[in-house]
C-alpha cells in the first residue's frame, strides 16, 4: 500500500470520526435539554401539588366554624 493510499484512508477515518463526534455532541446537548425539561416538569408538578394542598387547607379552614 502506498503512502498516498494510507493518508487517504486516514483522512477518511478522521472525517468519519469528526462526524461521529458531532453526532455525539448533538445527542449530549439533546439529553441536557431533556434533563432540564424533566426538572422543570417535576418542579411544576410539585408546585401544583403544594398549591392544591394549600387551597384544600384554606377551604377546610373557611368551612370549619371557630369554637
């Protein structure tokens, strides 16, 4: 195998690795966005649960006569 052929194969391999690296980076960025969305959804769910508990408590207090 000639040096030019080896160099050509190496360049092709490097190019393919660059493409794979870019794909991996894009996948990691997508996972990071997904993780932030999951955190936000959890926070919203917890906020809604606390709001509901507060409204239930206030409603109960308003309906219960003072002794």
